[in-house]
């Protein structure tokens, strides 16, 4: 992966998120698997070999080692619908330890639109897996992600940061409750049975107590499978116009590049509540001008607050303390990794020293290399490594290790 990956100062994250952009803008920079594949294929031509991309409804971020953040920005924007100028205007750039801390906070749900949203962990795993399978994850990135996931797990187990039931899909249920006091006789249509669609459907069955739900997915088998699992209905894609016309509530979770629910689907079809859970938005924006149509997207859902979120906010200091512990461990590993070339050089030199006739006359040790000698050298190296952890004096420790080895050879 190159020498630059050994220096954490070359590790960057560049991205945009919900804090400065709305769902429409984020949709222009969303990265699907096809775009991700093309980005990795282009990466070597940008002199990049260690990176991964996290693209969710809240953010699009590219993490990796580079000589300059512009390399990552330029590469990412080769495959986005939005232009580079817009991205640069909205981008945040973090480097070194600050970039590392950012990933820890993202994985913990501290940087999510809904505090403590634990779904981000699965998205990070998938993003890294995609890059790893294509050989774009180096040793530091691998260690970093493992530490991040361990930290997130500890936060999940030791705090209530993710306690209660709060997510974008659950917020959709709360919104329906507020807008529809009576659900009896109301027909619900869910478009898309990916992760968001599945979660939303299950939440409606569990928390709204209704089975008057129809699922539609381009791959009909997936809709049929989920419908059987939660005891709701499904319909083939070609029945979409008819199902839209007969529904009172429509949830869109298709995550397509172009709108799935169009103005033409809704004109003259009566009152409807539409919730767009997709990034980019998959409901044609002009539908809001139609009489009787109410449309809400993920940004508006994420503003909903309740007692669960207030309890989560009280857990933030505990989560940050856990993160600090894991970052300290990672930095210690990184520091030791930086010393590996020196330690290897010392080990080689000590072995050469052992075979030196002058040393053998001084130490009285037999000439052949023995297991005892190997253990002796390792003890010296362990002592040297411990000292190097606490004092950045590599050259001094080099000389000290040789002196110590000579001294032990005389005893």
C-alpha cells in the first residue's frame, strides 16, 4: 500500500452530511455499488490504493490515505451526479487523528441525524467489506475499522446511547400516528423492500398494529418473501399505478437514481400522505403542488424528538469516554508499528553481533546460535520496545540495546 500509509497524518476523511446539506443535495452525491466499483477502478490513476466510501441517507464520506485531500475529492466526484464545485463548497475535511476520531463518532451514532442510530454500524461494515474484497484496505485501515467496531459494540453494551426505539423508519411510524389518528380502513403501500423498506414494514406491523399493507418491489420474489414473513400483501411492479391510486399512505424506500413515484401517478387520486425514505429523493418534487398530497422526507423525520432521545443525550459523555480509550489503544499500536523497522534492524544487528568472533571472545558464549540466544535477543528487544513507547529516542535505544546484549552475554 505504499510508505505513506505508515504515517497517520496522511489519513483523511472528506465528505458532506446532513448538517450542511438537505436530502436533495445529498442525493446528488450518493454512491451506489456500481459507482463505488468505478471509483475503485479509477483509484490507482489518482495514486490512491487504500480507501473506502460510506454513503447513507445522512452522509457521503470517503476515507483513505492520500498526499492531499483533493485527490479523494476529485476521485469521488468522477462518479457523482452533483458537480465538484458544489461538493467543495459543502465539504468538510479531517486529517490524521481528527479523521480517526470522526469515524469513531460516526460508528457510535454520535454524528447521526438521530442520535445513537445503530444502523450505521452495518453500513460501515458493508462499505469496508466492498473495498477489502477489491484489495483497497491496508493494514492501518483494517486495524482502525476493527477498533471502531469494538468501540461501537462497547458503547452499545455499556451505555443507553442506542436504547429505546428510534430510527428514521420508526420516526415514520410516529409521524403516521400523529397525522392519522384512526388507521382503520387506511391502506398503506410500501415501495421497495431493501433494508429501510423491511424495517419500516416490520415497525408498522409491530407498532401500528396493522396488516393492511401492500409491498411492491422490482424483484417480486423479495416482496413476496417479506409479505409472507410479516403477514401482509404484495403486488407485482406492473400493478404500481393501481396500488398507488387505492392507497392512503405511501412509503417510498426504493433508493433509485431517478424518482419512482411521479406526479402523473398522483394527479386526481385524492388525499395521500407520502413519506420518502430514499436518498436521493424518489418522489417527484412537484407532487407537493397537488391538492390533498402531503409529502415528508428523511430530513423532516429526523427532527422529531421524544423522551428516548433525551435519555440518549445523557449517555453522550459515557460514549465519548469509551471512544477515547479505544483511540488511545489504536494510537499506541500505531506508534509501535512506526518503530517496527528499527526493532527489526536491531534484531538483525544483534544476530550478526552474536556470530562476531570478537563478541564471542568477550562474552564467552559458544559460537553457534542457540534457542537461549534467540530468547535473550527477544528480551532485549522487548525492553527496547517498552522504552520506545515512552521516549522517542530511537537511536539512543539502539545503542543501549546493543550494550545490554553485550552485558548479558558476559553474565
